[in-house]
C-alpha cells in the first residue's frame, strides 16, 4: 500500500529527472544524492561546495530569470570587496536584479577589516566559517563564531576584524524608516533563538531578528528533515534572498524545478510561486532574508 508521502517523493524524483534533463545533464551530481559527512564542521559545504563536473566544461546550474535566480558556487565571482581590507567578496543579489537589498559573501583573510556603510544603510552578518571580532566606536567588542550573527542599525559605526580567515554572508539595505521607531544592535546565534510555531507546516523555524515594527526585514533559519516539504505553495508580496547552509533538495521557482544543495543562493522576486522539498539523508537548513513590517505602497 503506497502512502501519500510515498507518491509525493516519487513525484519529486520524477521532477528532478525532468529538470535535470531539460538542462542537458544525464545524471545528478553525486553530492545531490550522497549525504555530507557527519565529521565535517557546521556549514562546511558552503565554503567547500561541489562544483560542476570537470567533464562538463561550460556547464552551470545557475539560472537568471525575470522573477527568480539560482546562483550556484561555480558561478560565484570573487574580487576585492570595495572599502574592505584583505577581503574578497561575491555579490550575489543586488538592486540590478530587481531586489531592494544586497546579499554577498565576504571571505576575510588575515588582518582583514570591514568597510564603512553608506548613510542610512543597515547591515546583517552571519558567520559560516571562521571567526570575526565586531567592535563599535565605544570599544565594546564581540567575538562572532560559526552560526553567530549581528544586526547593525543604520549609521551605527562599527568594524569587523579577522586575524585568520572567515566567511560571512552579508545583507545590506537602505533602512525604510518610520517616525519614532529605531532599531538596535543585536548580537546572538541561531541556537539561542527559540523554535516558533508553524501552523499547517512541519519544518522548524527560527527568526533571528525581532518581529517588532522598527525592523524592516527579518532573517529566518528553516530546517527540514529528509522528505519534509512546504505545505503552502507560496505566492506573496515579500521578496527573498536564500543561502542553503546544509542539505539538498528540490526547489520550485515559477514554473521551473531546480535540484539545489548547500552553497546555492536563490533570489525570489515578489509573487513568484515557490516551494521546497528536502531530499538526501541529512537535514536541510537554509537562511532566508524576508522584507517585513512595511506597507507595500
């Protein structure tokens, strides 16, 4: 007797075969099928991604369309990050794509330091490898390690320094201010955030920023066990920037279906249909930017 979940997984695997066939590949990369080693550090696959097979020269899984983009590791171009010292950056999402925010990876080397932000721009950083020191003009400092993060309000003078090496995912946007409301610096880590109720869904959700009105975006950490999937096929006015931190699965964006794995980045424009199902033998965890608390007008 086949259960509904059994039929769902069969359908997902069929869709993967179709998606891969349409892109001109005969088989999926081994990393999509095999689980990550439990002995690897947290988020190891983000900084040690699976690239296109050497026998498929010129191939990439990356896709750019009007309402979404998939930017996979073999397409991420790193160059010296403007205003940062000894840091290479890869801009993954910018207003040129249609977003109201910037998302990039910053690879800090020895004796590196962050750059200053333009006026009225807020910044969120999340550490995926190594450690950095966050300091403000008053001399107060925090050590940020893997899975730690910080929110820096607009016009908040600060610096990030790294003595060895570290990789950060960074979000920046021009703050949509509201009269009488201000945001505050936040330093924390994923494990310190409680699991939240997700009515009608089975994935685990943590929100890294307050849900109160001063904050015009939030960062979600979403966990799926193998075989779990979104119940709601989402279509909404919010836009997203996503980094797959762990695991692998299938992502629907618009009318397309994409095999995805740790290290992949996704941009979702407002109202693009979106859906995810986790595959493989390990959990999926992704970090998701979402604009909130502001009237669309």
